[in-house]
C-alpha cells in the first residue's frame, strides 16, 4: 500500500519536473499516510508549499482502488486517506505473513557492541538499560532483514583486573582466617566474597599464605573467568544473548595493538609520547596513544579491537556506550578513517543515560545484600524480566528516567506491560470461545478503523527503528496498538454477534501484530492472564 502511494507521488512529481526523494510516514491523527515533500520542494520549485501540494495532488492518479481522498494540512503536509477496501488488505497481509509480518529486506551485515562492562563484578542497574536497548536493536535489525552480530567487548586487561585479582586473593585468605586487610581502593562487594569462596572450592588451601605477587596471574585469570560466567548468566536471564565475547587481553597477546597503531597516518611524537592528531578532524584536542612510560592509553587497544572487528567484513557497526563515553565518539571515528575504513562505517554510537530505581516514592540507591549498586539479577527478582525490559526500553535511551518498581509490579491497566500482554491474552480468549474459520473475503471491519490504522503502521515502524535506532518507538507503538484493540473490544460485540466470523480475522491480525512486537521487545506474549 505504501509503495503504491509513493509511486503515485513520484509520477506526480515527474509532471512538476523533479524526482525528489519522498518520505511517506504513517499518520497518527490525519489520514493514513502523510508526506512533507511539498515543503521540501519549496526552495527548488520557487513556490509556496501549499501551491506545490495542490499541484502534486492534481497529478496523483486516484483511479486505482486505493486512495479515498487527499488533503493539505498545516504549512503543506499532504495527507492520504485510504479506501476501506485498501485497508482491508492489511488484514489479509497479516494473516498471510504471520510471524513475518513487518519483516524487511535491508540485507546488510551489521555489528552491534553493547554492555561491555568490566568483568570485575556482577552486572548492575547501570548496565541493564544498555543491555536491553542493545538486544532490542539487534532483534529489530535482524527482523528488518540484516545479518547482525551482537558483541560484548571484555575489558580484561589493565589496572581494574589487577585490583580484582588482589581483592579476590585477600578475600580468599580471609576465608581461611588469615589476618590480611583489604587494599584501600578495591572491590568490596559480596560478588568478590563469592569469587573467593569459589576459588576456595577450586584450589582448597593451595594458596593460603602464598604472597599475592607469586600467584597474582592465577587469581586475576580465575576471578575474571568466574565473573564473566556470571555476567553471561545474568544477561541470559534478561533475554540478552551475545554472538561474540571479545577479549581486550587478546589484543595485547596477539600484538594487535601495535599493528593497528602502525596503520594510523596522523600520529606524531611529542614529550616522549605518541599522539593521534584528532584535532585535524574536529576533535577538541589531540589524543595520547602511547604514554611516555611506554604503556598504552585505553584508546589504543580500543582502536585495535575495532580494526579486528571490522576485518570480519561488516557493512557498518554500531556502538552502545554509557554516558561517560560521550567524548569517545569523535576520536574513534577519526581512528577508523585513518585505518582506511570508509567514513560512516561507525554508523551510530548510542549513549545510554542513567536510571534511578524508585520504590514507594524513594530511590533505591544501594543493594542491602550486595553492598553495591543494584544488580541485574536483583532487579529481575524485584520487577520480573518482562517489566525490566519494557521499562528500560520505553524512554529514549539518551534521556535519564526513573524506573518505577511499584508500577512495574502492578497487575492493572496502569502498567503498560500488563496492558499490552492482556490485549494479546484477550484476543486469544476471544478466539478460544469461537469456532472460527478465517475467510478474509467476507471481512466486517466497521468499528475497527482505528485498530486497522495501527496495524498497518508496524512494517514502517520496523524500518524506522532500524534506520534511526530509536527503539523506544516500539513499546510506545504497542501501547497505542493495545489501546486500539481494547477500545475495539469494548465498543463491539464480537463473540455471538451475527458478524462474528467476519470480525474474527481482525482479532487474529491484532493478536499476531501484538505478538510480533512483543517478540522484538524480548517479552512474552501470554495466551492467558
């Protein structure tokens, strides 16, 4: 349907002597589709958007059984109202495509890196949002027709692993009542105590009273391994699955860092250090790659990692970082250009803002059990996986938000997760009460106009999210779809009505699109509630 309207617009624009690119979007309040092409052409055609819109409408072929009417709104928007028969084809399309309804054909090879937390403790609340956003984006990109690799970059080299190893060694000694004090600046949470207890199970008393310097490599390696296993377990509980866990330490061990730095064109020596000239490309200052003592800055292994990653042949990559990495974007873009990769191969870097956990009107800052920030496993125990994923996805990721635990646990329509899942369960309940035989040739859609208008938006929504990375549009769409379905149900007698069989295809279609959307969110679509 959308493609046919675009074709009609293109034919009309040719009559005006232009082949401008057309963007047609589903309209929420004014007709079924809308375009701002008349406003975009005002400068080129040296005419007012209103006059251009009138000329475009005059040239549109309405003979095809598709468009009911076309109107001009506001400063020059062109709004399309579809004929009911055309809208009815939406139901047929959904029932034919089923789980594939909305699937795209983008066909690119994409890498999405997200979470990438240091393996020095359990994942906490701050990681949960990025994990959810990343996994939903991966789901949508795949559904849009792309091959996608989800990747976790393991920061397992450097000072933080040294600190972890010594903390685990200290706790291990304390398990045997050895009088050693924890270092001043170290990891003090219960996760490190758990690591020490696991190491006690593995090693017994083998390293009791053995100096840390004599066994530090073992404690660093085993502690990191144990915590990385827990990270993967917690991500799986949250519905997040990675295709790659790539090690920073491996970049060092395989000599990848110096190989990557050798490729950089705009590096220079100053004050005994090696620098990357990023100011040439708009960065606010040049960046150190190798310090005067010969050690690498964190940027150098990251450059090597991106070089290794891109050697797999991706069409583009997306990074998802915490708010503290916002200054990192420009320098990595510069490094990739200097490595010889095309401009724009790092297509997007999403910045994940902070989340506050609110219960009974108060912020839950610290975990009483863990002695650290709230962990992902505690959040799932508190709110459930489905609510955690939905609430983390329901706001633009670059804005801070409060996670309302009380709302997430409610079994009422005020909780958007419950509201959407209940719409799916209600549709299934209707179908369970009937002996339906789908026949789309005898559709009865009177009263279902708003619902059908929402259903037709889903394929375009998938494309929009794939293109813009705005995954919060998906939960917001599902709220609107559920609202339209509940309204349809409450306003129309379906079961037992004379038009029952002709109305049921609409119910089946609504249930299907609700399921497809919930699947992309990584949330269950229950048949009973």
